[in-house]
């Protein structure tokens, strides 16, 4: 099938590449000429395990191309995926300007039937807005052309995006006509050969499903974070509690890890957008309100522990930070807890020596040559002469470090662990002061 993907970011590039991998002819469009130039030059603009090789393979095979030419992109695909960003607006609602611009471009240039598929995470009712914008452009051109709009929210996880797209646990399709459903069934057939994973529904339910999934996951995290903070005060150990409740099949072990807050491009903005939608429709979601408040507080938990230990004036102190990306296996720094920590440390006069296996480049893009930030290319280098270590992202490489070398490098053997990577008793035995989340 001929597919156009509008927006070649994390979702667009992964989706387009995986759709090419199963034999489709895919053209990816972006308005960011720099991004397209990198892709056309054989590079990739993001870090995502397995993606680079897959892009190369499909480009070489002629199934995957990149362009900034809007008209060519609209002409190409019978299916037009919209995968542009939907960042939060000032009031927390999803900013739909890029989605609507993409729809208008389709209306301006289409000359035959198109199935327009919203893959971006968009509030309920967006498909109607896409339909109206596109129709308006057709009327402006005084042409009558058929098109359908469908919703196909994306559930991939950054860091495992290729695997998630190639082997999805579900594919949610919202449509209002059988022809569109059939086209989506055909498109996704190669991804569900061993069992049916396609769940079809009405468009509004599909749109809401994505927010429901992210809000539920964010709720589990915030719940565990608050429970961990309580456990710490009560003299209990949240790891024991996690095992104790996770073994209940109604609860399960997934997404029960307490930490220093969730970040990324999805949970924070999707929770906010759902709150906004709920408010607009007069159906406030108190649980979701609390999830956001709890997470904002949790992002300060490492800074609070550091202040409790060193006081508010951190002039002359240096803190090593391990992990900058909002989670492992990505270079994405959007809403990352590391940013709250580093900015809080800088404000109080401290310096930061940081290491992240993938996000140094992105950190430099955000902070430039910040005078209080030194980025180093291995974990041990960050520790040299530092007053303490703060662990923010649970990259695998941090799980089993050389503790005696760490002790020798740090000025004080003190670790603030925002991801509970180590066993507190062993750390004490090894001579560390070890402050984790919800543990003694
Ligand atoms: N990142 C994730 O893990 C993830 C997972 C599921 C869903 N989503 C959702 O998918 C959407 C995209 O997220 P992302 O992380 O890929 O964003 P992103 O910022 O990485 O990519 C969006 C791209 O769209 C481009 N763009 C904007 N307007 C355009 C236009 N009119 N025409 C062509 N290109 C245009 C931008 O230049 C950018 O490259 C969001 O709604 C997000 O919530 C993201």
C-alpha cells in the first residue's frame, strides 16, 4: 500500500519505518527541513534501539523516503497518517494547530480518495475538526472528493518503540465506515498474524482510549510514589510492599515502581489534556487531578532530600547525576525529572557533573554550554570529587557498578537513588549513605 506519514518524529518515523518493513511504500513528510536532511543523508535524528538499521534497510530497498514537499506527500498515500505533535496549550489542553494544519494541507492538495488517520494523541472530537478543516479546503477549491477520517492512537513506548510497533499487544481503530475499517485491517494484517489484535470501535471511543491508557499508567505511578513517601516515614520498605501487592493478579507487577516522578512527552501532557477535557464537559476527574499534583511534587523529591541533607545553600558543592533522559533507552528529555533536579541545584549555586548513555546531545541542545553543567562520557567520570551522586534514570549500565571505585571517586560516599537500583543493606555494608525512595 502507498502510505504517507505526516510528522516524522518519534511516532511518525517509527510507524513509517515499520510499515515499510512489511512491504509498504512509505513517504514521510516533515516541516522540519533539518530533520528531513539528516534522514535523507542516511542518519536518524533520534535515538531508538533498532531503528537506525531498519531505516537504512528500507531506504536501500526503496520502500521508505523522506520529504518536505507537502504536495508530493499528499499525492503519494491513499492512507495519510497524521503523527504531528500535540503539545500542551497554555491552559493544559492539547494544542491542535499542527493536526489541523496537516488536515488543511491534505484538503489543499488531494486529487483522489484519502483515508486520513489520526495517530497523534488527540482529544475526543478531533476527528470532527480534522474532517471540517479538510472539507473547508476542498470547498475553497470548489472540488468534490471523497475522504474518511479514522482514529488509530499509538501505544508504542519510547525505548522499545520498534518492538512495540512490530509486535503490538493491541491495535485500536476508530472509524465510522466499513471501507475505512477494511483498509486499516489490510494495512495491519502483517502485524497480527498469530492472533487478532485489532480492536475496532467508534472514533470517539478510540480517541478516549489513548488518554485512558496513559492516565491509568500515570495513576499507578503516582499512587506508588505517594505510598513510597509514606512508607519512608512509617519505617516500612516500599519494595516489600510492592512485592506484597503485585502478586495479586488483580493488581499485577507492571508499573508499580516508585521513583522520582514520571516525565516524557506523553504522560504529563496527556494527563493535563484529559483533566482539561473532563473540566470542559462538566465531569471533573478528581483522581486525575491528584495524579498530576502528586507527580509535580515527586519530581522534587531528590532535590528535597539533597536540601534536607546539605541545606538550601549549595554554593561550592558538585553533584554527580546519572541519567538525564526521562527514561532508559531514549534520548528524550521532554519533562524529564533530571531537569527539575539540575535546575534546582543550579539555582542554589551547585554544579552538576552528569552522564547519560544517549541524551548528552539533547541536553546540550536544551541547556547550551551551561556554566554549572559538565557532561561526561562515562558514569565514573561524573563522580570524581563530587559531594554526592543522584541517580535519576534507571539505565541498565547503572545497575551493577564498581562500588569500591565509586566510593574512591566520590568526596562523600553518599547516593540519592531516585530509581531504587540497589539493596539498602548491602549499600550500608559497603560504607555508603544510601537514600532511596520509600526505603530505610
Ligand atoms: N513519543 C511517544 O512515545 C508517543 C507515543 C504515543 C503517542 N504519541 C503521540 O504522537 C504524537 C507525536 O509525538 P512525537 O513524540 O512523535 O512528536 P515529535 O515532536 O517527535 O514529532 C512531531 C513531528 O511533527 C512535525 N510536524 C509538525 N507540524 C507538521 C506539519 N504540519 N506537517 C508535517 N510535519 C509536521 C514536527 O516537525 C515534528 O518533527 C503526539 O500527539 C504524541 O502525544 C507519542
